[in-house]
C-alpha cells in the first residue's frame, strides 16, 4: 500500500489480500499522514485480491477507535473490484451505523466529488461551508 498527501486530501492506494491486521497497518499510516499534514480528508483506492471477511467488518469500529479515527475524518473509499464490492459496502454500513465517517464508492470521480463537497450535503457529504479539509482551522 501507499499513502501520500495530495494537497487537498490524503490519498491511499491499497492492493492485494486484505485482513484486519493489514487494515490496522494501513489505517495507522493514514492517521499518521493526516496528523502530519493536518488534513483529515482521505481518498482510498483499493483493488483487493482477497477481501476482508464479513465478520471482520464488525471489528472496524474498534479498530478505528484504537488508532484515533473520529468524526473529524472524512473518508471516501473506492473499491475497484466489483466481485468484492458488497463486502466493503457492508463495512461502510457498519461504520456509518456507529457514527463513524466515510462512504464506499465504485468510482474515483464520484468519491472525490463527495469527499471535496462538490455534491450536496443531503447525501452525507460535507457541505461547501464545512470546516473539513486540510490546513489550520480558523479560530472560533
């Protein structure tokens, strides 16, 4: 996997077999990059050869809590392998139902539009006036 700061968001590329331990490694690196760049918007692009198990999805809320992912983050995750998309949609639902941020998409353009707030906030995306984003926050 790779994690890089792209100016408007932290970008993640993740390929290969997935497991909860692999997820912990990836998300720990993501959190580190977000803190380093003061940017909590994440665009992930994934093409797994072996997806997470459905039961591992229930461990994601605890994983996110353990490594410090809160609702300060905005996560758009793109799953390019159609054969496993439903597993990641399930992870999306588990996280969303527990109040954690993020959505799963099948295309990069749609995910980036949601992440950057160029789609309406009625779909759970950030509004244009949101304080989400990169860099220093204005003083209250």
